[in-house]
C-alpha cells in the first residue's frame, strides 16, 4: 500500500533492457505514412529525423501542419502566407496579399 515512485523502482537487469531495446516496432508516425520498423532502442533517434514527423509551417499566420519531408515545398511553393516580392513596387508581402495587391490594378488603369 506504499506509493510507488520512479525513484523507488530498481533498474531492470541488463539482459532485459538489451532484449527490449532489440524489439522491432512501428514508428509512431505510421498514421502519417512512415513504414519504418525500428529497434525500440533506436526509436528516439529515428523519430527525431523521421520524414513523416509533423511540423508546423514557420510562415507567419500559417498554422498548417505537414510532414517534415514536405515542409520545404509547402513553405516555398504551397503556403498562401509565403513571402513574395512584387517587382512593380518593390514590396515584400504574403502570397495571399499579393493576389489582391493594388499595384497590378493601378498599372492596368494607367495602361
């Protein structure tokens, strides 16, 4: 009836940890597409570099979560909040704003 704490637990025998570390398990990002079978002892290392690890887009105001392998394409080609440069006025702005940007309209009116 005593409270069990992590400190009170004894370390398992080396043979037990070696056996457990050798077990093959699925990556925790299987639902996102990862098909890797990884030794339990190497799981943390795999997860840190897994191409299917979910990451949030770093572009301001974008909250999209994509696989790590797809992040570069998303941030540079797909994200509507990616930064683009307007050749006409020299302003940096989000792609979303760029489509509604006034300098195109004013240029058409002048022409």
